[in-house]
């Protein structure tokens, strides 16, 4: 099973200042007395200003009575979204790197054989921007976090205070417009809203005392877009992303070109074939 998950686009795109990067405490004081939506909007900049962090991920997808769980751990460059992660699912291990928005995965030999990849190619390269939705649409909690920069007071609810992994946090419930995920592409926005059955994306955010993201949970129900007999095969997914150890080293490099094969077109063609079957 191919896993496209946290790391793509991540928290990149923040308007960070030099002072914010040098002095996290100074950045934290700027939200004193701010509204709940101002705190949430500022969280993007304050998190990216931390440069990097360790991350863990737990994602569960349920469909047709079956549940698949993916667990991952790694590090992320919070400014440009580069990341490296090792994930496990159904007893299999997948190494993943994300660089410049491109996903590289070292999947088990069995999966590579199923995709009929050359035996000397151990890494798969996937460009989500060229998949036209074949990569699973809204399945990246880190990417969706970036869209909190535009929320207003009516979109944010303060739930309360909670301790996450020993760190005091404030829990917020946030509504993000699905159209923002389409980045100006109206056709894609309409497709996303139809698949999700809603015009807003629900996010649960936990921010620490410095206004940085410590945990994010997103729960979605994706409806099938095409194909007969799929009415009961909607997919419900719950994904939780955590950040710890801000400032940890996050040096991410792409795999050697000689060991890599681009499977973007193969995945897109396979998805289209399933949709028209």
C-alpha cells in the first residue's frame, strides 16, 4: 500500500522575521491579549520560526469494515517542509523523504514488484502536484495547518487547556475553507467539496505557551467520486501529527538518482483506470 502522508508542503510559506527565529519567547509575547483567531493565525509563523522538530504521526483509515493504521516518526524542516520519516503499516516498513514538495519512498520489495518496478530501483519518486487528485486529496495534516493563516474569529473555538506529552497546551477547534486548499483552482475546489461533502475542513490544534503547534488532529470522510457499487465504500480517516524537540537537526537529502524511479504517471494512470472501471 502506497502511503502519501504528512510532510508534503508541511508548514512552509510562513512570513518569518529574523527576530522571530532568534527569540521564541519574544515571539510568544506578541500574542498576549490577542483574539483566538489571531493566536491561531500566528501559530504558523511561530512554528516555522522554530526551524525544525521531531514529529510523529498516527493515521487510521477505515473503509468497508476494514481499518488500516499507519504509524510514523521522523524529523521535519518546518520552514521549507523537507522531512524524513519511517512509517509502519500492516507489518511493513516504508522509508519516506519529502524534498521540494516531491515524495520519495523506499517501499518493501513486494510492493515494488506489484508496481513492476526495475529491480535495481529501490526508491519511488512521486510528485503529488502532477497526480490531479490521484494521491488521495486531503490527506496531509501538516499542509492543512498552513491554511490556518487566513482564519477569522468565526472559524476558531477555544476548547480548553490540556497537557500533551508533558507540555501545557491550549486546544483550539478550527474551520478551514476547503476552497483554500485548491489555491484558486475552482474546479478542484468543487471536486474537493463534493468528495468531502462539506465546504470547511475541521482541524483540532494544540498550541504550546509560545504559540507553536504541538499536536494537530484531522478527521475526514471522503466519499467515492466514481464507479458503480461504491456507495458504501466511503473512507473515514483520522490523522494525528505531533511536534516535539524543536530545533533538532533535520538534514534531508534526495535518494541517489540511480536508485530512483519516477512512478507519478503510473499512479495517476492506475487511479484513472479504477475511476472508470
